[in-house]
């Protein structure tokens, strides 16, 4: 559904506007209490805020850890899907999360890829057909005080390789 809506909206809006407002109005993302506040034109940088509110306060009044995780979970994967294009498959494989201190204030996170990282990903996938990358992310306040550190492992493959691999795996199960 989201891919079809994006395809249609591209007739009228830029990818960065679709990404920002699409996420922010999506029921899936709204429930996380996160909000995308900036998307660069090339999608290489996406910034979010997780404001503390009645919707995400835990028993002791800090931001619920599940809200911190959920607001950050889909961004890298969908960001990469849009940057790399339709010839690639991108999946989240794993996340580790370390809560360093309770967040009693609004917090921010910035998801970034450099042009060199994207070029290396494309080169590695071309050679190896499938790879995993690891991205680190901090959730911090406006002064840079880190409340949560995440490490995401992301799987990336060429779509044709992934489809053939999936078919082969299905045959093995039969």
C-alpha cells in the first residue's frame, strides 16, 4: 500500500516531502510518538524528534523505551530502499539497544548516509550479491546528551539474486 501511494505521489511531490509527510501521517509511525522533522533532498539525512508526552511516558515519567526503539526502527531500512532504488532488497536483520539514562525531555536522532557509503554499498552488493551493514545511532537531547545508543544490522541484496535465493530455499523445504 505505501509503495503504491509513493509511486502516485511522485507525480506531484519530491521524494523528501513524500518521505517526511508520508511517515508523519502514517498510523504505523504516528503510534511510535516519533516525528520526522527534516529530510534532505537526496534522503541521505533524516532527523526525528521524539517529544515526551502522555502517550509515551512510562511508570516513572521518562520516555518509554519501546517508544524510543519504535520511532527509530523503520527509518534506516526505508531510507536505504529509497536511496538504492527498485533493484535492491533491504531488510532490518537485528538491533541492539542500550539505554544509558532515562529521557525526561524531548530527544532527537539523525539517520545519515554519506555518498561514499552508498557507493560502497552498491559496489559490495555488485560483487557479493548480498551484504550486511552495521549502522550506529544515538538518541540524544538538543545538547547532545545521549540517552540511548542503537546498533542496526541491515541486509542488502540485488533483487534478482534475492528472488533466486528465496526460490531455492523454498525448494529445499519441499
